[in-house]
């Protein structure tokens, strides 16, 4: 279980490294201004630092966590990986000139998913620090 969690952390850190650049480029392609694309790049870059903090916390406490804590962390990492897909698909659909009944939900989901992308690392930190107690 520890190895699977570490693999998911590595993948999340890698994705979060490239995610800001991808979003900024997609926004530029979708017709956003360069200033807005730069702002998105800066805002989403914080995710990298948050996941690095999570990884360091996990490395520090992994020998003290219970099996239930590992399961929770593993689940949240999987959810966090899945959430990265939503803004990419949403921004891509916005460039296709789809009907508004499809474009509006896609835009809304893309914006809402950014909140969850930024909220996932603190939830994982909370689980690592406070969940499940210590092994006896």
C-alpha cells in the first residue's frame, strides 16, 4: 500500500508540474488574453508546492499511520488524479463551438474543479496528520 501511495504522489507531482503550463496554453488557444493566461499559470502553480508538502508529510509519518489511514490517503490521491481531467476536457470542449447547453456546464465544471484541485492537498494533509491514530 505504501508503494502505491508513493507512486500516486509521484504522478500527482508530475501532473501538477505541467498542469499550470497546460492550462495557460489552453486558455490562450481558447482566446483568453495573455494576462489572464499568466494569472492562471501563477495561481495553479501553488498546487505543486502543496503536493510536495503532502509528500514530505507522508514520508515523515508513513511508519506511524494505520491501514485505514493508508486507505483514505490512497482514495484521496485517486480522486485528486481524476479531478485534473475535468478542466482539460472542459477547456477543450469550449474551443469546439458547442451549443450553449453543453458549453455552459463544461465551463462551470472546469471552474468548479479548480477549487477541488486546490482543496485536495489540504485534505490529504489533514488525513496524514490527524487520521487513524498511530500504530501500536
